[in-house]
């Protein structure tokens, strides 16, 4: 759907999932374009967030939290390690797993990425449409219900 078509179509004619998908895809394109100078992409940024939120996380937990298979996580972590953004150390409690943490260079890349995310929000968000905090709460609840619905389907 073109921008012109989107501007004239009645919002109620579009499924919520379609709109969320369009926003997510556009967000990813924006991030990938701007993150290129940091040598990472949008999915690797998600990994940096997870590593930042839980110190010394393992690859299995990253895969679970990002809903991505372990092999894809291992490949991305290897690239992040090659770029010196993360480091892997063998977990003393479980020698078959690696503990992953951000390097100082990774922390800088994450901070710059957060600045970029803030720029995106400032550009696309309009308080006259809906209060930001209200939108965040609603989207969080939708995300929770989506995860719960998918977990029910797995059982």
C-alpha cells in the first residue's frame, strides 16, 4: 500500500495487526539505515538490549526472550563479538553455556542506539493523537496478550 493510499483510506478499514506490522517494518528500516554506521542491525540491537538488561545472560535466554532460534542468536552474537560489542565467557556454573556481556564499546553503541530510538519517537509521535503513556500501556497489554495467546497455541 502506498503512502498516498494509506493517507486516504478509512482507519477502521485496516486491521490493527496490519497497522502494527507497517509501523514495525518502517521502524526496522529506519533503524537498519541509521545503525549501519555502528555496524549493527535492528535484530542485533534487540540482543544488545537483552544483554544490557540482564548481566551475563546466556544465548539460550536471549533466544527465548527474542523468540529467535538458538542458531540465529549464536551467529549474531559471533558477529557482535567480532565487532567487539559483546564478550563471551564460559559459565563456571554450567560449562556448556556462555555468559554474554556488553563491552565498553557495546555500551556506547547501545547508548547511541537509544538516542536514535528517541529521535524516531520524536519524529513519528504526535501527542495530539494519543497520550504517549496511554499508547505505551495499551501496546504493552496487547503484547502480553499476544504472547499468552501464542503460548496457549504451543501447548
